[in-house]
C-alpha cells in the first residue's frame, strides 16, 4: 500500500490530500492528517505536487516513432507514397519491438497511463506494452480493399483471439483501418465479433476527403451511415478524426453513444483542418483525445494535445475561449475512460489506480490558481515525475 500526495485534481473536483493505492485500485482518498493512521509503506509527492488521473491517449501508432521527422515538409500524399508506405512494407518483428518500446516509453513518461494503439504486428506491440507496464488497448490493423499483406484480416482475428481475456494490462481491440479500405462484409464480421465479446472497434473515420468520396462512390452513403449498415454504430465504436464528417454524422455518433477521438495536432499538420469541437460538445458526443503517430506530431505528449485542442477550437468556432480548460482535461481523462469502458479517469475509491504525479514546483505553475488552466496550457510531459498504472509504478523520473 502506498500513497500519492498533493493537490488532487480530476474532472469533478480539486482537493488537497492523498490517494491511497492498494492492489490495482484506489483504496481511499484522505486528508494529510488521516493519512498518518493508514500506515502506508511509502508516500510520494507532497507540497508543490499535483496528482491527476492518468491521461488516456485514445489513438496512437507507437511504433511509427521510427518515422519521426521523415518527409516533414512533403505534401500529405507524397509523404505517404514516398516515405510511410514504402517503409511500412519493410517492417521486421525485431524493429517493431524496438520502436514500439520507444513510442510506449515516450507516451508513459509524458503522462499517458493508457494507449489505444492501431498497427501491424500487434502481438509484438502487446508484448512490449505488457513488459513496460502501460495499460494498452491494441488492435491489429486490417484492410481487405487494399492489397497490403501486413493488414491481413486473418492475422487480425488470430491476434484478437490470442489476447482476449489474457492480460490485466493489454486488451485487444478490433481495428479495421478506415471506412474506405475495408469491405462492408469484413465490417459486418467485425461487428458480430464485437457484439459477441464486447470488444471495442477502433477505426479511422473521415480522415481525408478522398475517403468520404470513395465511400460515397462505392456504397452511395456517408462513412457514418456505412458503419451503421455494418452494425458498428454503438457505444463500442471509437472513430478517429472525423474531420470530413457533416453535422448529421456527428449527431448519429452521439445518438449511438460512440466516441470520436480528436487528434488536432495531426489533423492540422496533415490536412490543415480539424473538427469544430464546441459543436461536438453541444450535442453531447463523447470526445477523447489522441496524439496519433510520432510522425507527423513529433512527440507523444498528451499535454500538448489538450492545449492544441483548446487553441484549435477557437479557430474552428471563430470564438475565443471556446472550450474551457476543465472540459479539455475531461476529454483526456473521463472521455477516454468512457471510450474504452474503463473504470478510470477519476480519483475515487474503487477506480483503477492509474495516476500521474506532477512536479509543480516550477515557474510556469505560479501563482497556482486555476489548476485546470495550468494543466492544459502550462504543464508539459516533462513535468511528470511518476506514473502509476494498475497500482504499480510504471515510470519514475530519475533526473
Ligand atoms: Zn491514425
């Protein structure tokens, strides 16, 4: 039994006190005086520290750390054709292990306790995630409308069956690549497996104009309606990006209880556009945040994504202070937890002990008022001092 102490901040409240961790859950939330009676083995933090629920990185491709910075200034199509796709076709298992480790360490040390990854060689990534102690939802990317051997649907099924129910930390997801690269039949099959098991379905959704046009040409419907036809429009669906969806599409996602993962840094770099976040919140669509890939975003730092989401919301809505800092923090915590079906994202007894200790004894945390604003606009991943996942210390800053 150990405790994290400081200013305890979650979406619901801000308190001074300590979080007592036993096993993989939060046992109690107490004051400094009460803590003395608990006889915990260790207390981390104290004055000048902030404790938050672990940030949930709801869309990543951790192994793509290998491509960081490559093709930086190329137009998106050329970047994919000249850099990403040729390099992806040459992956080896050893390289996937090496680069997944770099990406996962980076996500963890910057305060992500959970990642939701979508990539090839998912079994290798799952093993690395388990070894490093991050909570990971991992999907083997599958496609059947595009010839890409690494995305074979059979491998996706095998990975899912192998890992379902096997690990406390790693949960497999079903990961069709996108609405234009997967057939309706394969989507229907995935929908059945999801209904049977309760597994999450993680898919890129309306990420490019070409995707929307191809779906319209092939099926005569919008990407969201195609997901509906396939039986995928429900609370287990995690759609990513949505930057070319119409309002009706967002409303259908909200009505079905699905989640949209917002990745503003990636969107603005690759497509020079992103969603109108205040509109999504108005219709009560569950929104989570994701870093997407280290190429193009540069670094897997969930604090940067909260901040960019806030700034981008002003541009897309044409209104300053369009989304309060607390709401942005909520997307990275409770929004992500709801997307993945986790009892996490709040500092409450019985919740998973996925927590982050932040050293706030730095100039950019002064004077210390409005802690939500500090967490979104002042903090950065390098302020994270300790990361606890499933009740175990997964990262500790040593210098
Ligand atoms: Zn992606």
